[in-house]
């Protein structure tokens, strides 16, 4: 991650969850093309029940509306799943071609336990991303209608090297979320309509840092002063975690 993202994690003690619509992959949350064509065909049977043109237009828009809503309603936090770090990932996500990159290490078990997402299997999901060809990939009808299922499908050609595991949850504020001022929301601030977070590109969700992190790694391309700065930030924020330098050339 970039140094600014690392600073936000350490100071807010929260992970940033981005809306699907804000991510690089334009296919995020989208229905695969072949499946979408089948959905339109199936919807023609529904249209036959109604003779009102307005209803027909609404039915024709169902798949598009499903995609639009999911891309705004779902937020994700993404991790690289490998035993060792990657030169390509350092270059792509490390800032300044990897020279100002910081990686944080954890495990799936720790991520599941110490990221304070809602503990509801219908709301929060942790899993591996599948990499597919969106033109030919097929999903079952039920699966394709579920935004959280599509959130685990990405474009193979551009992103398969990322070997990603991610948390998917709803773009709704809870008392476990952290405001841009760095404080947890109160019950009143997330009650009723106040929980809606649609105008924001995402939200910070609190974590227990000491439990989540096993190590902080600085890019091999980083200068000595940068490594010292990262160590100082960790120390000042009282996070008892090892800081090391990557052995992977960028």
C-alpha cells in the first residue's frame, strides 16, 4: 500500500473499504455478459404478463439497475494472498514505483477475527476472488442476482496476478466505523437514515491492530530515511509489531 494509506490505517486504527464503483476494474460488481443476455431473455417471460410499456421498460432495466445498486451499496477491502511479497505488487501499489510502499502482513484467521465488520453472514463475506473472462463466464441465475457473489469475480486478463482475498460488506455506517475525524460513530450518528453512506467513496471500518497485524514490511526500494519514518510512526502509535525490509527487488 502507499504510505498515505498506511498512515490512515495506523492513525485511524481502521481499514479503508472502497465502493465497487471506485475500483480500477470496470467489471467490479457487473453481471458477466453471457449471463446478462440470458437474464434479459428470461425477463421477456415476465414482460408477457404485463401490457404496460412503462412496466416493460422497468423490467428491461432490472439487470442494469441491479449492477448500479450493487456497485454503490457494497464496499471491499482487498489483500494479496501469497507467502512472499511480489515485485509487481510493490510497483503497482507501493507509490513512487514502489519506493514509498509499505506492506502489512496478516492471516485469513486474523482478518476474520479482528476486522470489525458486521458479524452477519448475509452482510459481510470473506473469500477468494475468482478471475474470469467476463465475455464468456456464466453464473447461475440466483448467483448472478446477488451483488456480493459478483463482488468476488474479477477480470482475469488484468488482475489475475493479484491473487486476491477480500472482505465484502455493506456501505453502511455502524458504531465500528471511524469518521474522517478519526473517532468512532455514536449510536445516534448511525441510527435510521444516518447510516447511509452513499455519497462517500467508501468508509473506514475499525480493526484491532495488535491482533490483525503480524508484521510491517517496507519496500526494498525505499531509502533509509523512509524506513526510519515508518518505524517511528509505528512506535508513536504504540503498535507493538515488527518492522522489516523486503528482500524482493522492485
